[in-house]
């Protein structure tokens, strides 16, 4: 990389901003999934979760062209992320019992469950991260990827995910409402991922860009029907609100059940 090139410096700045924004989703997933574990298990959950996210991004860089040709891959990923968000705002009874009573016999199973959720969610979110970084690192003239810039983006994401998940976990232990808010954010992310699936957009009658190119929804929705426009713009927000409210309701229901 030529660091004296203004274009390269501009792309580095864009990658830093993209990583800060997109790594937050991965950090949030890790924090939500590991919040009921003990300190040692939280550490390993963050390390393995962050490592899995980066490994998946490296894999997707190599096979992104093939991945984007799979019909409805982002739709499936978005639906899985909705399921995960619902599970995370409503931890299972076993996890709550383990957290409340020390739960040494159930710790390993809880850690496995946490890692499984993190990896499943990372499959979807890492794909979007790779698409964003690949578009930034692409040479405008030749269309080829600058592997140095891609590697920089992947390496930078590691400390961002680990540090971010640590901070969010600490906040969640003090403020329960952050769990519900986090679930809502993941609900919004899942809706956005679904509407970046080219097959879904094509099914809705929209003209889509080439596979691997960024999807500008504002441009695509110009001239679309009112029903399509409202669905694409507001369904992610509806999902966010529903999951957030579900987490709040479930917590109140559990407290009421314990008082009986």
C-alpha cells in the first residue's frame, strides 16, 4: 500500500469507520450471548467469538463471489438472526439458574450454547462486513481488490470486537434495559440484511446491482410501489420494537412468577 496516495488514505479512513460501525454488531452479539457466564467463560466466549468472526470474514473474502450466488442466503441469515435476537433477550431457565447458583455443572454447556449462537450470527453479519470492506478496497478502474486494504480491515476488526463486547457486557450487568435495546438493534440489523438480499429485492420487483456491489436502497426504491417502499423502510424498525418489547415483557413475567 502506498500511504502517500490520498486515495489509499481515504479508503483506509472509510474502512476504519466501516469497521467501527459493523464490528459493533458482532460485539453486541458476543456480549448478549455471554452475559450470563462467569468471568472466565466470558473471556473465552469473547476470544472465540471474535476469532470466529475474523475467520469467517477471511473465508468470505475468498468465496464471496460464490456465496452471493446462493439464492436467498441473506434472507436465511436475517431470519436466523431474528431467532437469535429473541433467544438472547430471553435467556433460558437453565442459564438463569446457573448464573444465580454458581452453576458449575452447567457452565460448559452454556459456553457451548453461547459460542454456537455467536458463530451462527457471525455468518450473516461477517458477510455484510466483507461486502462493505471489499467495495471500499476495490480499485475503481480495474475492479480488482486491494488485498492489503482488505487485510487491514480484517485485522482492525479484532480489537474492536473484543473491546466492544467487553464494554457492552459491563454495561449490561448494571443496566438491564441495554439487553432489550441490544435485542432490538439486532432485530433492525436482521431486517436490513434481509432487504440487502438481491433475490429478495428482485422478487419485490426492484432492479438490483451486480452481485458483490453495495445495495443503495434509496436509489432502488425510487419509483417503487408505496407498499414495497413502506415494507423496506419500516419492517426493520418494527422488528426492532417487537423484539425490544418482548424482552421487556418476558423479564417482567419472570419477576412476577418468582414473587408467587
